[in-house]
């Protein structure tokens, strides 16, 4: 294997480059304003060039090239592909990893969360924490990801700021420490007081929010006759008296969130959020490693030779050539295009010749990358989610979690002459993690079961089975509604319960499936010793 050791000078560069990376995702419920906020972050970072906000969306919406895959995205109006937006601001390099908003793709989002160093939790000021936010939050908490919370749509009636604190404490058991405080009631939002400096940033609307909003910065005494400002300052004094100060350690281990108020559509509060990402969001740090048994085994230092984690594999992003793109998060070392790396799972060497930077739907060749960056490897057929790639020194990272599925169908081969295509298609989709492909080991010639966190996953699976693999498939309802990961020793007890079954994935993972939540609860009550885990690994 040929390798390019880092020159001593480059090692210094590496530390500097890693320190200026900010790799994050936005987690939210659909419609909370993620697309809008993303675009406004780009606007404030100056990453839209001369373009006005609205251009990114317009570009994403211009899907003249169609394939069946794209068609599905287009007709459903759902973004299926995960993309990476990379932009620079104040000397920092941001990698914003997009997360599919649709609930059916929350597994993809889970994987994205294994590749970020921080997340912005976006909530609608009127609706608060919604189901999808909750699921994602649970994963973020399990991974102890530092969270910045942006309370959006403050230009409309919604919860008052103290109510928001209460709401987060009760629904998420999360301590929220406001770093700015809104002036003006929700719906009559004027600006924010920066808690640290005490300065009042009064915003001005711009037409359609297309340009950076001019800000007027006022200090105490400048506008004492403004009753809203006076009120906000009183509230803040009250808060200062009763609530804890911002604790960087609690923020970094995810036990407290930094809270911001704003309105993405009118640009209010976007600037402060962006500077907070620079100041607070952590730069990449040494990634935890595990041994062959999955037990903790130290960490990969940033300046170790290159290692990266495949956190997402996307097929057919480009309809003109049905290719696969594997997204690799750089965890250590410097990545160079053309580098030959080892895939830890297969032991095979892989030349990273087709490495790209992916900006929305556009690609550019990527010559080098540093910890925190995401490289899109095009055409690497044998890369799977969870694979570790490394140079020289083997690396092994903890498995990526995925959510227990909630939807189940039997999948039938409708054309016996094409059984091979059917089998190959299923294998591939299971490997890619598009759906779980499960079998009932007990039965003689078992009909495979597809399982996912949403029905849309099945549509994608059928679509790809037919168009990509030339199989013909039929789906039949399966009777289960909830699943948990279990251990082989627990299988007999679970199988004895009425309304319960155990299915097995190709990698040996055992999934207990239940006809109803009730069946599961009864089993948990009667047999507290059973392993019934909500999170799986891939
Ligand atoms: P996503 O589904 O989370 O990506 O949400 P979008 O960014 O597409 O926004 C959903 C809707 O909320 C759109 O109609 C936006 O114009 C609107 N929206 C987003 N941010 C704000 C905001 O700050 N205030 C108001 N009033 N509407 C907003």
C-alpha cells in the first residue's frame, strides 16, 4: 500500500485546519423553518455570493433532470438526498450536514448525527417541540451532542420566552440557557438583547428577508422610553436572579442547551446564531474508538493518519449515471484526493480518486480535506454505512445507531424468473440501510419482511428494486407495529408471547416485533430481565 506521510509542516496546518472546522446539522420537525434557516445562515455567512436568499431553494427546486428516483422526490416534494453545505465565515469552515426532514427518513438523520460535532435544534415558537424534534433530540442526547436551540417564527404569535424555558424543561428535561432575549411580544418582535453584553440589537425588516437585515445596536439608556425594551430587561433581570449562567461544560456534554430567539424568514436573530456557532460549537475532537468486541478503546487523535467514517450512502443522486455516493466524515489526518485507504470491514484497499465536495446537488472535485470535513466518494460500490476508512494505522469507531422500525411489510417476488434480481436487490438495500430486510427464521421458506421507520422507505425500496435491479415485487401488510432489538438468549421467551415474533437481519441482529405497544409493555412487565432495546446499530 502506498501512503503519503504528512510532512512536519503539514501537521501544524492540520491542527489549525481542524480547529477552524464547525460541523453541524439542524434537527427539527418539518415546517419549523429548516430550509429557511439554512438559507439565511448562508446569506449571513456571505456564501450566496451576490445572490439573494431564495436562490438555493430555487436551485434545489429546478429538477429538470428526472429519473424515477428523482421523480419520487419531486412528486412527493420531499428531499430524499442528504447533502452537505460547506461555507466559510469569520475564518471558519462550516460543514452543514442536511438532514431529511420527513419522518420516514429519520434513520438517515440519525446517521448524520453520528458525523457532526454540534446541532441546532430548531423549534417553532408556537408549536414548540414536535414529534420529529423529540425523536431526533433523543438521539442527540444519547450521543451527547452540544445543542444550540433556535426558537423560530418569533415574528408570529407564540410562546413567551419564559414559557419556552418551561416547555423545554418539561418536554425534554433540558435546561435551556438563553444567550439572547427577545424584545417585543411574539408577533411584535423587534430584536434581541445579547445577554452577555446587555446590548439591544434592534432589527429592521428587509423586503422578503432577501438581504442581511440592518441592525441598530443600542445600549442601556439609549431607548428607556421603549416599553418593550424595558419589559425585556426586567424579564432578563428576573432570569439572571433565578437561572444558572451559561455553563460551557454543561453545553459541551449536551446537558444544557444555548437558547436563541429569532425569525429566520425576516432574518432576525440569524447573525447571533451564526456567531454563536463560531464561538460555542466545538471544533472536531479525537473520535472515540472501540475494539473488535465493541468495547471502548481510546480515541483517534486528530493528527493521527487519515481515518474517516462512512455515515451515509446515497444511490442515484445523479440520474444521468446511476451511481452511488458514500459520504465520509474525516475524523483524523489529512485527506488527499487519490489517496489509497483501507476499508476496515473488508480489509480491501480503495483509491479515493473520485472524491467530491457536494454542495446541494452540485459537485466539485475535492483535493484535500481535514477533520470535520465531509468527502463524497463517488462510485465506491462496496462502501457501506458504518465502514471505517484509514491510512496506515487501523481505526475502529463505534457502530452507528439506528431507530427500531415501526412499519413492516412482507415482500414478495412477483416474477419467479427474476428471483436472482429480487435477492440481489434486497441484499443491496439492506446493506445500504435503505430498509431493514428481516426473515422469520422459524418458518420453512421464509418470506422476507421489510421494516422501516416510515412507509416512504418501502416506496423507495420498491422503486429501486424495480428500476435498478429489474425485480418485480409485491408488498403485503405484516401484522407488527413496534420492534425492539433483543439478544439470542431471549428469543424463546419472546416467541412464547402472543402477538410477538422474532425476526433476524442478515448481519444477525435479532429484532423482536409486536402486534401492539400493549403486547410489548406486557412482556416488559412480566419479564423485566429481557433485552428490548429501542436503538439498533447498523
Ligand atoms: P422546513 O420544512 O423546516 O424546511 O421549513 P421551511 O423553511 O420550508 O419553512 C416552512 C414554512 O414556514 C415556510 O412557509 C416558511 O416561509 C415559513 N417560515 C420559516 N421561517 C419562518 C419565520 O421565521 N417566520 C414565519 N412567520 N414563517 C417562517
